[in-house]
C-alpha cells in the first residue's frame, strides 16, 4: 500500500479520536440549541458524517470545524421547525440597542425550565448567537460565519436574545427550602381546587408558561388567570413527585411510569412570580431530573 494511503488512514484515525474527545461538548451545545436529546444526538451524528466526507488534510482546527458544523445543522433544524419567518436583514440590524460592552460576555444567570422555555421563544438566529456566545463562549466572528452574516449582526442577535432572556427569566431564589415549600403549597391548593389558597402563594403579576411543543409556548399572566388555570389542571390520575428539574427544585407529573410533565416555580419575597411547565415529549426526554423523596 502506498505511503500516502497510510498517511490518510492515520489522519482519519486521529480525527476519529478528536471527535470522541469533542463529542461531550458538541452534544452539550446541540442540546442547549435544540432542547432535545434525540435531536442533539442526530446533530452530532450529522457532524460525524460530514467529517467523513470532508478533505481531512484541509481541516486545521477540528474543534472549530465541528462547532461550525453543529451550528449549521442546529440552525437548519431550528429554522425547519420554526413557525414564524425571521424579519428581513435590514429590519434586524438597526443598531443603537446593544447592551453595555462590559455586559456582553456575561453568561445568563437564568437556569432550569425558565431558560429552556424562553429559548423556545427566540428566533433561530437569536438562539444560536445567544447560546454559542453567552453559554459556550464562542466568538462573534465565528458565530457570524455560521449564520453567514457579519460579527456585528451576530452580536445584535445575541444582544436581543439576552434582553429577552433577562426579561423572561426572573432571578432564581437561592432559598431551596422556600422554593420547595412554595411548589408544595401551590400543588396542594391546586389539587384541592382552593382558589383563595392559590392566590395567597402567587405574586399578583405571576407568569405561567407552558412549553407545548417546539417553539410553542402558552402563557398566562396575573394571579387570577393563573389560579383559574391551575385549578383546571387538577387531575386525580396524575401522580406528582418532587424532583430537582434542570438544576432547581421542581416537580414531575407521571401517568403510570411515564413522565408527562415537568415544572418549577420561581420565588421572590415568599411569593411565586413565575411557573414554568414542560409537556412537550421531546423536551421532556432531554431534561435532567433527580428525584426527591415523597410525592406532592
């Protein structure tokens, strides 16, 4: 066998090793971008397939190359499932509304279901720019190449996404006991259909958001509206168990052994200011759930 063939095989083997090294990070990026573990794995597999077709001798930085591919694949998947067309470019890049430069590198403090739900309301390009830059530290010039726009436009997408995330995800309470207690009180009142008890634990401006499907979020605002919706959710066939959901205290709803919903509350000053619930099966598969004791 000719020497150049052995060299090519060696390069392929080294690339395969690099892919395995990069796989956890690639999967983490794809999961945050797509919100579904199944879709994230599909995106990583597609990156591997494209690597197999590439001219390996021309790839100088495997990690950057794979990140670009994951970005392209995820962006195409997001656009394919998006129900709303993004605004034309000239409407997007208007300038003048960027955050202070000192804030641009800050990773959002939002965690858990609140962030997951808000991400579903972003446009594909906003979601890509925000996740890659704010969560994974990818430079805007690299993001611009993925989106196929300038770094300034990529920065603008991230800025607008960041503002929406900060508006839509209240600061999470650091009081885990208070968080759990508020969730327990909420469910006890909902199960009993006690409208007044619900009003006592809800902030007057509470927001209820339910992630129904990809890009589909149903929202209710105000204590009265949320309490009425919560009473209507009461279902004797649903078993609710306390759990740590996506990093914060919450609950999981089961029918038999099947997880059909997951939720969490955000508490401020002893009152619930936000309730986030996921019922989309694809998103439920990707959630990190750690069971707590007992059932609600």
